[in-house]
C-alpha cells in the first residue's frame, strides 16, 4: 500500500477527494506526521528491549497515536487525543529523566525529539512545546540542584545551570526555526491559494463573456434560420396547395402533392426542435419538460386523447449539451407509439428529480399490441439505441392498467 493510500484510508469521509475543504490540509499534515512517526516510535522499544531498558512508555505512546488515527478517521477530530498523547509523553519522558541523572540525563534528547514532532504534527499549537519544554527543563534543574550532594557528577559535565542553558537554547533554536518554517510554508500556501482564486476569477469572467457571445450568436442564428426556413416552407405549402387544387383528383399526382405537404410539415417540425435546441435554456431539464409538454398537448388533441403533465421542482442543474435534442426525439417517438400501438384514452407525462439524475416518464392507460418474436418494434429499438448512445437508462413496463416508459438522465452538476 502506498503512503498516499494509507493517508486516504484514515481521512474522514467528508474529506476524501475534497481537497478544497478548509480542514483538508490541516488533517492531512497531522495524519502524515503520525503515520511517519508511529513506526519510528516503535523502533525504540525494538532496540531497547535487547539492552534491558524499559519499553512500556514507548508502547503506550504508540497506542495513543493509533487512537488518534482512528479518532481522525471516525470523528474528524484530533486535538483531544493528540493533546492527551502529549501530556502522557511528557510524563513518561520526565520519569525517565528523573531516574537517569536529571539535568545530566541522556534522556533529555527525548524532549528535543518531542519538540520536533509536536511542531511538525500540529502547525497551529505545536510551537507551544517550546515553552513547556523550557518549563520542564527548569523543573529538572531545580530538582538537580536539590539532589547534587547525592549525585556523583564529573566536572567535565559542567554545572547544572550550564546544562539548563544549553538545553533551553537548543529548544529555542529548533523550536523557533521549525515554527518559522511552518509559518512560512503556510503563508506561501495561502498566497498560492489566493493566486489560484484570482486566476479562477479571471477565467470565470472570460468564460462568462465568451458564453454570452456564443449565446448571442446562437440566438441570431436561430432567428435568421427560423425566418428563412419558415418563409421557404410556408411558400412550399402554399404552392403545394395551389397545385393540389389545379390537379383536382388526379390519382397519379395527388399522392405526390400530399407527400410534398407532409414532408414540408415534417421538416418544419424538425426545424422547430433544432431551433429550440439552439436556445441556451435547452440544457435545463425543466425547460425541456415544458417543451415536450406543449408538444404532447398539441399532438394528442388531434386524436382525442386526454393528456396531462406532472412535474417536480428540480434544484438548478444542467444536462449534457446533446441530451435535450435526443430526449425530444425519444419522447416524440414514444408519443407516436402510444397512438399507433396502445389504443389509449389517457396519457400522462411526468418528471422526477433525484440528487444526481432526472427521470422522465410517459404513462398511458392503453394496451400495447403484443408483437411476435420474429417481428421488430422499430420505434422502441430506435429509442433504446438512442438511450444507449447518450448514456440514458431506459426501461418500459406494461401492465393490464397501461404502459410506462421511463428514461433516467444523469445530471452530475446538480446543486443542493
């Protein structure tokens, strides 16, 4: 397992994959310090055991670090267990120092190690260990003075005051140096974040301006196309009507004229769908629902079929740019199939909204014709292929009470 995978495992659920969270970097630094420090802490008892020195304190410290890890993972909190670990560590180190020469003890190095770990692990409060270390040195110094007559001290070690001053200076040096580095890194991180936000703001403004330009171009294109195409199709219809009157009931040419009119109307309907798709609101699921509702009302009025619509409030979201036009084709085909195959008297069109998807449903109270195995239902086949191509989830369910056709559309950018 890689180190990053280990950190990701102990990250709280709310922080996984969410580097923008305000607590993400703080928690990650603490986890990194603990995960690096834990095996190093266990190195001490592994060695000291073979030279007959006590190892219980190191094991207690390791257990407390593990408790801190799982506190972060389960509760996203580390301050209390880490502070408890710090106090227990001070107590353990003090007991070692007290029993091995006080201010002259080699175990004083453990306090300097603790200082380094505290500053690296806790960038906000770790530098307080500088003061607690100095206070502990002073306490040990006075205990040393009180017990000097009973301690066999070599002159080369110097006076207790010298040992106190040197240890205090080392603590101040390391503590101040590391604390400054931590603050400097934090300042650089804030400046980098501010620069990124500034760049993002500039980019957002540029994208917004470009989007407005594109929308203006699309609206102009839609208007021009509508005017030109509408005029041409209207002229074709008028000419076809005149031609139909002049031909009378000519059985040979009448079907051709009727075909011209039908194709002209179909082209006009298709151009309306295309022009609506050019509108920048066509990616809105609710706008699409209203468009299909209007079409359903107009379409089913021709066949004396009752049509109703039921929608649900959707939080602001956008579909894929090609989703709308494909959904128009899908549900126009489905509405046509109801007329051809269902023999229904009532049709309902519904929209449901979930956290990451929108569901469109077309329901009827009819009974669809059952096709034989060797026959193909080309309308449904086209709907299925179009859904598969665009990543929609398609299903159809038939019961004695009617048929329900459902299409699920993924909308990952929904906002709560």
